[in-house]
């Protein structure tokens, strides 16, 4: 039993070391200097907030449907219920915001940041 555990731990350690660092893309924003550009970016921010609210509503709707699927009318959980995965996906909203920001004359500079397994 101890040998089996040592093998499993060794394999896990090998997998973790072999993966290397994980990076995430972060963005720096430089707004345009003119008033029209700033007004335009304000509209982009409103569009992003509306998009995020729509994502939240989509998640809540999914949770409600999952509740209906997995519980009967008496509130008892059904056996073997394949509950859907519900989450808000803000990445689409962020992509739209960056596109809008640049269309308004703003400058976006992407840069990579190490988030896991950094030296």
C-alpha cells in the first residue's frame, strides 16, 4: 500500500513539474485625449456592463432550469439527475469592450503575466 502511494505521489510531482508555468494575458489601457473619444469609451463601458448583466441573467436562468430538472414538485431531489454546468462567461464581454475601446481611439497593450508555476 505504501509503495502504491509513493508511486502515485511521484507521478503527481512529475506531472506538476512537467507542466511548466501558466501565463495569463493582461491588458493596459490608454484612453484617447479628445472629449469625443472619452465619451465613446464611456458608452463602451455601458455596453460591457449590459453584456455582463445579460450573462448573469443567463446563469440565473440556467440555475432555475437545473432546479426544475433535478427536483420534483415536492422539492425532493431526483436520483441520477444530470445537472447542467451554469456559469457567467464574461470573456465575450471583455473582447467586445476591447474592440469598442480601440474603435474609439483608445490604445490597448497586451502583456503576459505568469500566474502559476512561476520561478
